[in-house]
C-alpha cells in the first residue's frame, strides 16, 4: 500500500508525513508540495528539507494560475496585509466568513490534483494535515470534518473505490498534532509555518500564534526558533 502526503513544510503536514512513513515505510510514501502563488518560498523550501529528511520521493505542482483572481492576503499579487493577530481576534471581524488568509477552496484543489497524481502513482490513500483549530469558527472551512467527509467520498467514488483521503488530525487541536509529532520525533526544526517570509518567524501572524501555543501546551520550546 502506498500513500501520497500533501506536504506544505509546516507542522501539520510534516506530522502527517511522519505518520505515513512510520506506517507504510519511506519507500511507499510520496510527498507532494503545491505552490499557489504564496508571498514567499519558505514553506516550499521546508517541504523539500522534510522530504529529504524522510528519504521519500518529492513531487512539486504549481497551481498559482488558478488563484490569480483571488485577493487573499497570502498571495503575492495581493496588496492586502497579513493580519498580525490571532484567528479568534480575526473572526470577530468576519461575521462568520473565513479569515483573509483563507485561500479559496485551496484544499479542494490540492486534494483533487493529488487524487489524479496518486492514482497515476499507484497510491491508495492521500494524507493531509487539516485540524480542528483551523476549522473553528469557519476560519478555514476546507479544514472541517464536513469538508473532509465530502471530499473523501467524492474522491473514493470518482476513483472507482481505488483511493481514499485521510485527515488523521481533523478532530484534533494543534497541540495534539504536536504531541503526536514529538512522539514520532518529527523534525520540527526543519518546518516553517509563518505567513511572512522573513529570516525568522514573525511571531505575530495567526499561524505563528497557534504554533507557539501548541508547543507551549506540550511543555517544549519550538525547535524552529533556534535556527
């Protein structure tokens, strides 16, 4: 059995990669990194480093043209500033809509593309790192359990029952993701989460705040901060 893992270079997807390698062996795991026109290449570089660490085949796909019409603040053609506050604070201003760093239907596009590649590479499962904290308050609706169940069913049916999608952390907090990763010795020092592309993580964007809290709740220092 072979697995394809959506690998962004961040905490959640790298933990998924560690899980998959632990379960299937590195020779049966493929990492797929997707570019979407993000403002920096830090996460793509991190994905390459983590794939090298695990010794798995690493594929790259560029979907930037699809997002050219979006004004999402994560995209390099957007003039919008990336918010420097927690997701909870951002959601107070969205009236139930996703946050400004939500890339429209990104996980849907990534998983649909990954399904075609996975079938072509004889994989029977796709892993991706959605977790409950990202779905909370509709911040990132394509990280929810409802979305996961729907896309899994669509891909299973559309592949003739050959392929399924697993989101092992879809009901977990980010702290629980990190707990699992620490048990698996995931190389978090190689990962990148920050939405800004500076030399070091900014510490104030939504994902930096979430990441710091996840490590704090596990009683350990984030190893990426020592780089």
